[in-house]
C-alpha cells in the first residue's frame, strides 16, 4: 500500500499536490527576481562569454560542436558553436544529434514518479516483486525507490559492463542485466539498503535495472515505453535509441523497422551514413590534440537502457527542459504532481529521482544533472528550483564541462 501522506504534504509545500481538478492548467510564469528581465543581447553575451572561457583552445574553434538552449520567462534561446565535425565548416544546429549520456536518467526518474502516481506501480515495491531472480545478500530488500535515489548499494557499473552484457537482442540483454544482480563478490558487494540513510552510490547499473523494470511493468520494452510516455507526448521526434533514429526511407528493400525492433533489422550502408550525417561525432584529446573517436557514432551501446544510451537534439531537449520547468505554463495538475515528486530531494545529500540539488556560484538553489560519455560526449542540464531559468548544454568534446557551463549560465542570470 502506498504511503501518500509524506509526499502529499511535501507536494503541498511546493504548491502542487493540493490541486484537485486534474484538467486544470497550472502556470508558474512570474517575474524573475531581477531588476530587469535579460534581453536577447544580454543572454547571448553571457553565453558567448561562458562558452568561450570553458576551453579557449577548442571552443568555439574546430574539433568541437557545442549547443546551448536557455529558457527564461518561457522563451527559448538557442546558441551553437564550432562545427559538426572537423573540417565540415558547418555549425551544429537545433537538429544536430548528440549522445546525451546520463541526462537519460532524467527520463527514467520522471518515468518512475509518473508510473507511481498513475498507480501503475509503487515506488516502495520490492525489486524482487518485479523480477524472477532470487536475490540474496541484502539485495532482496532493494525497492524501486532505492534504485531511483541511487541508494540500492549497487556499484556504478554492472559486472561485465554494457558491452559484454549485450547479446544483440532486447530480451537477451534484459535477462543478462537481471542476472547480474546475482553477482556478489569483493568488486560487486551485496550491501543491504537501510531506508534513506545508507548506502548511496551513484549507479548506472541501478538505473539500467530500474528502466527494465519500468518497461516490464507496462509489458513493453524500454524504447517503446520511453517513446510512448516521454518522447512523443513532448513532441521529441528526434530523441531515442540509435536504431530508432535511422530514417526508414533508407532501409533496404523489404526491411521494416519500428522503434521496438532493437537492432534486429539489416540496414543498407546509406542508413548509417544518413544517421552519422546528422550526428556531431565524438572527440577525445590526445596530447592536447582533439581526435575524432572511432567511426563518429560515439560510444552508444546496442543495449537500450534508461541510464545513458539516449540520443537527442537541442530542440528536443529544450522541449524536455520546458516541460520540467512548466515554462509554457501548460502542464496539467497531474503532470505537476509527478514532476514535483520526481524533483524532491532525499534527506542525505539532496539527490532526487530527477537530478542533484545544488547551487550556482552565487548560492542560488538549482537542480543540475550531467552526462558523460568517456572521451566524447558531454551534456549538462540545470534550472532554478523556482523553475524560472533553465539551461541545457550538449557537446561532443570531452574536456568541456557541460554541467559547469550550464551552472554558470544559470548563475549569470539569477545571481
């Protein structure tokens, strides 16, 4: 049975959970706490300055694509730097696709809250209620909430990592992922969670398991669930897992792929070219020189997890940020309820289902989340806790700290 009272009072304190009319439209549009609202010229000057100082050797020069969206007073401002790949001479734009890495977790955390408030599952459910594996070593005490708050005692990565756990089929990957929970040794210790106090370790593994459970609970797959309940409702048509982003017009004759086919289709070479042509290839730095990594497709794994394998664009991430902030003032009371609970911090260190609670350099409270695909993509998202100013930064260049760029831009507006 759900324990509604603590969350209900917390949501009321945020001005959300006390609403009773489900179809009511909720507006958060009020004046910023500034003497004057920033102009477009002021915002651009701020972003140019922050980006230019982030890595003067690379930004906005060659070897890096970097895109920024700033939302202030419900208005989206887009800025792009560098070129899509070395020598292209083409700047990235709103439709350039980046791997967003751990920003994917913002979808999973919000999905957990949504399904909880939709009575599809309970975030206090035991993990063992949703998988067939007989867990031991304290892992039988793990709840979905423990997974969402990174307090299930799971290490950052699972035994064998994504690559060796990939079987080439969705069912095979999910089964191997669940079996990984049976591994208990010195490297992957079984540590029983104990309420909100311990232990908490940032865990890709935990979010992989959580996304699989969320999909299973809806009798579907991760790509299909996220497209249906997250991407499509927000109009995020260029967001998803790699195979789902390839245009169907370039499939081999007689081949039919859907978003749920999970890589079991045979693509003609032109398909891969078409996808790569839209992608800002990932780079890493060797002896101070930016080098294109691999085939330009980044480190995307075949596995479709809610921990970090999503690709997106600045345009789509602006829609996601606007939804999280209720920037247009069009969120329903139901949406505001599950967004508020997804953003509530746990008591230990401010981590929520959604992201981390932190501050700008000037002390303004913000929610912030970073993504990191080693040696390649970096992503960052930040918005003020009053949801009036927000930023998303996407980059294909490892030395750039997209999270700190986002924090600095938000701080430059509100501090």
